[in-house]
């Protein structure tokens, strides 16, 4: 069954009105790399196909300041300014890979974007579409989880900001009402002693679909892991933070011993998570190498 109506949105408010008017009957298309296959296989049969690829408000990568309230030990509330980086939901992986925002200590984000599919796919596929597809093997989601990214969602009535971790509910499912659209992703810019690394193991060299992906955010001080955030992809139903492994590293000296202990723990955590599934033993062993590569890259961006 072909869609009854096809629209190409010109402005964001027009798109939000269409979503409001046709709630639950609209299929959003941007790059189309995932949706077109589902339409061909009749896994989706919407009444309305809505093309948002021409919406300028969903494009671009920029910085902005955000006020944060923090209550100190003295009980006084203080307001600080945090520099944020915002990526429009319609930004392609090629644009992310080439952006000067994602060099040096944020290069892990560009590495993840560059690992997605072929050049043709990266030229079309958008970060918003990849997130909303909520694939367990999505390469970009682990790095965004490690950055504690926020999803910025709009309807005609209001704008809502939520953690990306809370936005992704399950395999193929996100926290998005029928009248809402994911408009952008935002996260804090990194300081000099913070960096992000990404590594993955694919099924094949060309157009590699992740079999394991790991993103590592590290903050260092006095030659120790001051703060660590790890996230994995293709290691469960959805990409997720690896809190146990993070805790194993935090406060530890940066040396081979502490990294090897964390890698061994990661192996045990993953084997337990995948207990009874085919490939659990293989993934448990393989994740150690992928984890250490992601961590090595993150530390390398700080020349440690």
C-alpha cells in the first residue's frame, strides 16, 4: 500500500502542523537510508509520507551557552555558563565527519560518523534518523551516550529536552509522541583534560555493521582517571552505558594494570548479559580489545 499523501516540508512549523493534524499516520523521511527499505518491505504502510530533508531549522552544527544551577556545600545556589554543542537532526554523517567542531579531543564523534556505511550512505543518512531508528548497532548512539547528550524534541505547543538515554526506550522504539519531532542533539563541549574515543568491530571491512562498538569519555587529573563514561553498541537490545566498568576505572592510575582489570570486567559483564545467546563467548573476548582501543584513542587525543 503506497502512502495516500506525500509532503515535502519547507518550514519546521509546517511540519509540526502536519504531525499534529495526522497523528500516528505519518512516516518521517530525511535521508531515507532506513525508511526506504522498510517501505519496500512493507514493514511500514503510512497514510502520509513527510519529507523533512529541506528544513533549514534541522540543519547545522553550532555552539551556544546554557545556564546551569548548582548548589554548593554551603547551600548557596550558583549559576554557571556551560558551552554546548548542538547538532541538527537533519545533519548528515558526512557533515559530522568533516566538521571542525569534532577534531582533537572530540574526534571520537567524527570517527563514529565516518564508520557508518559507505560514502553514499553517509552523504544521505542523518543523525536524527539514525537515533530514531534505535538500532542496537547504531554507531553514533554510544558516543552520544558517553557525552551525556540531550535530545531536543518539538511539537506545535512546546519544546522538550530529555536525556538521550531516556529518549531511547527499546530496540526500534524512542520516546516520541505522534505529534513530536526530534529536532536536535546537544551536549557539553569538552575541556582540555577531557576527550572522547570510539572503536568498533564490524562483520566485514566494507559497509561494516557493528558487531561491537565502544565509546569512551575520559577526564584525567594527576595521571589518574578522574571521570569515565563508557557506552557500548551491539552489546544488547539497545546501546547503553557501562556503569560497572566506569566505576572500575574512576580514581585509578592510568596504567596497563588498571586498564586490563577494567577490560576483564567488561568481558565478564557482557558474557553475563548475553548468557545463553550464540556469540556470547566471542563477544566477551572481543569487547576487551575494542574497549582498550577506544580508551587508547581517547587518551591519545590528550597525548597521555
